[in-house]
C-alpha cells in the first residue's frame, strides 16, 4: 500500500491570520483565496492511478441528524468549471453544480452515519466511517483516494489534504454532493420538528436552534453527546430513555453471568 503524507503546506502569505477577524472569519477569508485545481489529481495520474476519487463529509459540526459523506471520481476528459468548497457556494449554485457532477462523473456515491451512531463512536470516527462507506459504494472501484484532511481504514493509496475541499477539484465535487444531499435531508425533517428551524440552520448551532433546545429539549435525532444538546436545561426524555435501556441491558447481562456461574 502506498502512503502519502498529508499536504499541510500553504503559501506563506496564506499562513498569517488577520487579527482583525475572528478565527472563523479568518478561515473563511483563507479558503476564498485558495485555488481549486486538478493539481493533486494530476499527481495521482502521473503515479499510475486512473480512477482517482475525491472524498469529503459535511455536517460534522451540526447538532442534529447524520454526518453525510460522498466519494466522486471525475471524468478526466470533462472539465467541470466552478468547483470549490461547498461552504463558499450559494445554495442555488451548489444545486446546479451537483446536477452537473452527477451527470458527468465516472462514479459517485453517498453514505451517512446517523446521530445515534455518532453518539456511540464520536463524530470524528463517524465521519471516517461515512467516508469509507461512500468509497466502498462506488460502482467503479477507485485506485487512489484524495481525502479532506483525514485517512481512511482501507488499503487504497490515499492522500489526506488539509483544506482539500478548497484545493482539489475531486474533493470539492464530493463536498458539493454531500452538502446538497444533507441539506435535502434536513429540509425533509423540518416539518417533523418545526421548533428547531432545521430548514434554515441545517442543524447547526444558531441562536434560534439553541433557544429551541432550551425551551423544548432535544428531539430523537439530536446528537445527545454534543455539549449544546446535553447541557441545555430542558428535560431530555430521550437521553433518559437511552440510559434506562443501557441499565436494563447491563442488568440482563449480569443475570446471564450469574446463571453461568
């Protein structure tokens, strides 16, 4: 298995954070200055790879619902213009690009890990699981992976790229498809849980969302392990139910052990 070190080096001018801005604003300004190209795809092609898949996830910081990942193999003969980090694109532009990606990509696949699983294994591991499942679901097998910032548990040659969704066309395409799909999911959940404003905040920690959590408590699809969810003062019947079920399971296991003795 060939292993590539993460690409962490940025041009010197892009390393310096502007103290006039918050960390989030400074990061956004940095991402806007990065160029999304086929540089890393070309390096993989030159090494002998033919099916290079870009992999990314969205929803890692959300308080509600699944983390969604996508893997995309772009067609080398078709140039998709306008690809960049999905966070930098307006929703209308993402929808247009997503349609073009689905139409012209060699292959693409989406996978999701739900909130319950996120609470079990933590969001970092859940993101890696979702990305790996997306890769394994591609109808055309990739022979090289370009991944946004992490490594996956598989034997394929892979390269983790810091800010990959702003630098690699394949990763950007994956981020767009994942974002469009997850936004669709949250819009469908909005009428089921109207108090939280999911259609607009997509489950992220906005003032309205936090206020709704304080007033109503979390829904069954909130991530109970995330601090803004479990720290809110409203009663959390769902979490209490989960803990009761765990206690019952432990008692049942204890009974089995005693019978065996």
